[in-house]
């Protein structure tokens, strides 16, 4: 048989699709991604093993770093205080940023992330990151951000974040009947001068005051630092 008549075997195309690792950069920035979260000790161990480090400003920090920190802390919080929600599936998407769907058919949580804090303060922090100042590095004068001024600023910035994220466009892909949770990263100027117990009380009061104005949101979870979760429900349980 002539060589030209021989059938050539089709070349196998290598599958170059790289598997996304949950909570890593590609997964966090994908249009849609999903990971299963188990219950019990195994689930808690998995959540505790996830990298949540946020690089310093000006040293490789991207928005998804803080978003990852916040969603992982919230999942750890729920695993501890609302374990009946697990096992479940966490979906990374858009509008809202995440959906957590318990496998047993309980109410779904639609979760939208945002920062609370003035844009001018955030810009200032970015601009002065790693720049020398008379005190070594850029810092704020505690005398200018103390007492009632701090509390007023805290209330104002948190309220602004809640009202801003209450717009329907941020929840347009939330499952019908889901419980909408606003996940807020505390980036408020002078917030370090407010104790957690006072911040928790203010979160609840602020949410109660504006709940009639923002019916689109059912609960607020405020992330402070790299491990603290304060909620608007008055308890540690965001579940219905």
C-alpha cells in the first residue's frame, strides 16, 4: 500500500488547561469557580490550611488578596458558629462575589465583598506606603483621630458601604430566596482606636438603623484585622 494511502493517526492534542487551585489567584479572578467545603474537623482543618496572607501595600498586593482573606475568615466563622450549614459548596462568581450553597437544601447565602473606608484615606495609604517620614514611615497622628471623631467616622464609612452595596446591580445573580450577606473589610481611618466590643455594637446599631433603607441586605459581617469577624445579627450566627 502506498504511503500516501496510509491512514495517519490524528495527533492527540495536549490538554493544556491548568487546574485552578481554590483560593489562589486564578481561582479568585475566574468568572466562575467552585469548591466543596466539608463539615466537621476535616472541614475546619481544610479552611484553616488556606493561605490568607495579604502582602503589604506596594509589595504585590492586589484586590483579590483582601477578598480572599475576608471570605475565608467568614467561612471559618460559619464553620464554628453555624456548623449545620456544612457541608456545602462555595461558588466564586460576580454580583454577588460568592454564593454558599449547603448540600442539604438550607437557605443559600449570597455574599458580596466590599471595603469600608474613605477613598481619600485609601489613596493616602497607597501613596505613602514605604515612603520615609519624620517618624520613620508614614503614620497618622492619634491626636487627630480620637474619641468621638473616630466613632463618627466609623459610623459614616460603614453606613456608606452598606448603602452603596444595597444597589440591585450588586445582587443581580443572587439565587432566588437567598440570604444576602455584605462582607465588609474594615479599612476605616482610626478604626484601630475602637475596641471590638464597641465596633460590634456599632455594627448592629448601624445595620438596624438603615435596614429599612437597604432591604436588599439581610446581614453584615465586618472583618477586622486578619482574624476577627463581627456580625450585625447580635449573635455569631449569620444563618437564618
